[in-house]
C-alpha cells in the first residue's frame, strides 16, 4: 500500500511539473504576442483587433494554470497525509513509471491550444498584409494630392466633359424645338386643308343636291362644312367625323347620279344609243394631224365593252388603223402605226361609270403611256419610234375608218355605245400634273386641246348619235 501511494504521488508530481511547463510556455507566447502587437501597430484600431484575437488565449492559459495548480496542490496535500501513513508500514518498494493514459486529457488540451496559436498567427499575418496595403494606398493618395499638375489635369478634364454635355443638351433642346415648330406648322397646314376640303365638298354637294333634286329635307340631314373656330379648336375628332360623313354621303350621291349626269363642268356630251355601223361622230381638227407626238384625253361611260370597242381613231385609206384608242372588255389599249405597236393596261375599265382616259405618245424613243382617272396605268417605250402620222386622214369617235373611205363600210362590232364628252387632243405630251388636272371632275372640260378642243372644234354626230345635256 505504501509503495502504491508513493507511486501515485510521483505521477502527480511529474504531471504537475509538465503542466506548469506547458502553461508557462503558452503564457510566454501569448503575452509575448500581445507585447509584439502593441509595439508594431500604429493605430488604435489595429491594436484593438490584435488584442482581441490573442486575449482569449492568454486568459485561457491563466485559468488553466490556476485550476491545475489548485487541483494538483490539493491532491498533493491529501496524498502527503496518506503517504505519511503508508511510510510507517512501507518496506520501500521500487517506483513504477506513470501510465500514458494519465496524461491523455492534458495532451488534448495542449493540442487545442497549439491549434489556436496557429490560427492566431494566420490572423496576425493577414492583418499585417492589410496594414501594408493601407500604407501603399495612403502613399499613393498623398502623392496624388501633392501633384498639382495631376489635380489640374483632372479639373480640366471634368470641365471639358461638363462643357460637352451642356453643348449636347443645348443642341438636343434646339432640335426638339425645331421639330415641335415644324410639326405645329404642318398640323396648321393640314387643318387649313381640311377646312378648305370641307368647304369644297359642301359646295359640291350643294350642286349635286340641286341637280338630283334631293330637296331641303335631305340637305338638312347632311351637315355643311364646320366653322373655322370649331376647326381651330381642340375638337379634332368632331371635325374628322364630320368630314367622314360628308365623304360617305358624297360617295352615295356620286354612285346614284353617275349613270345620269355628266362630269362637272361639261355641259354637253355625245350619246351613242346603240351599237351600229351608222352611229359615230366625225371630228375636224383645228390643225393638221400630221404629228410626231400627241396627247388624247376624254371622258367616256361605256354601256358595254366587247372584245374591241373603239373610243378614238385616226386612219387613212392606206392604213385605217393608223392611231386607235379602244377598250377590250376591261382593258384599255393604244396603237400607233398599226396593231403591232401598242401599249395596254389590263383590268381598269368598268361599264356604266364615267371614267377619264388619257393616252400620250412621242415618236422620240417611242414612249407611250396610258392614264385612267389621273393615274398612270401603263407605260412602254419603242412604240412606233421615229414614226410620223400621215396627213389627210379621218378622225372618228366610236368607230374606225374603212379602207374605202366610205362610211357605209364601217364595222358595227367595233362601235361604241354609251356617252362621251370632254374630247381634247394636244400636239405634245402633257405633263403628269396637267393630266391630273384634266381628270378632276370639277371643271374638267375647261381645258381644251390645240389640235381638238371640246366645244371649239367641229364634231358632227352621224346616224343616231346626238348631243345631250
């Protein structure tokens, strides 16, 4: 028993010494790190960070020292009492070494402290790196602040950018104002055009009403043109609805009266009541028809178009088809110098409606074109290029001359049936704007050709053809 007690006491003594040695080493490292950090750190922020990282390790070491010292000493005092008891009966047995499991918990504890020390070293290294980077940034900022030329260059650059931005903004504002003024002027012009259009449509509708005989009650159902003060106000929707209503009513009136009345401005027309070889109209031109260019315009309302229905023809005994303007069902054709030289527009003719037809030709490059209601519908080059229309021919409306020159030998299959007015011929190719003016139903018969002029040149109806108004 006494030998066992001494052995236990020796183990506890060796354990106490080992613990004191390791704790002393930890305390030395921890307090040494605190002193080192305090000496190396220049700012209070860095010192506070490092003290906070190492203070837990020092406090833990101090606590362990106090606990271990108290426990070991308490254990020693208890063992001394026990040892004195066993010494009285001990026979001096040999001491045995302490077993390894008695030191296991101390080894684990010191291992944890060493790991904590490694982490503290890593944090310390990162903090020192951050301090070095902050010093570099501080030096660069100080260098920039001391370099007056750099500061002046930065200020000049900022001023330049500011001036450019102000210039761009000024240009943008100016452009927007110009665009706004332009649109305002365009809107004013369009509004004025709408007012004029409404007035003209109201005037035209009044004429149609007086000619058709709709009566005052029907006239009241259709509003007249809006007043200027109403059009210049903000109620644009009301003006648009009024104009739309006027257009609809005019379209209805035109469709209702198209089969009865002539185009506006044309007081008379030639009526071809049936398809017959005896029904046609003979035209005497004001000047010779020996031409190298011309333009033919007329208003026609065909009752029924067959495979060949002649509107205008000029021929000689040698060539009865020297120049022809005719309809082939729904197509319009022009031939010069024979049927091999022609220009054609398909699918544009409608039976029973007044339509304005124009044909233009020039021997120079053989340019030929067809127009329907003021719009070009066909154009061809190389038609009778360099050709000259011969003298002493015959001009007929609604028929083509015969080779014999006798009116008894005419062909009824090509005869025109319907109405025709506003027949004019010029010795030149008219401009497109002039052709569009001639196609305007308002005053369309006011323009007269210098070769054939409607109401001026001699046009004699034959057979059952007659003038109507």
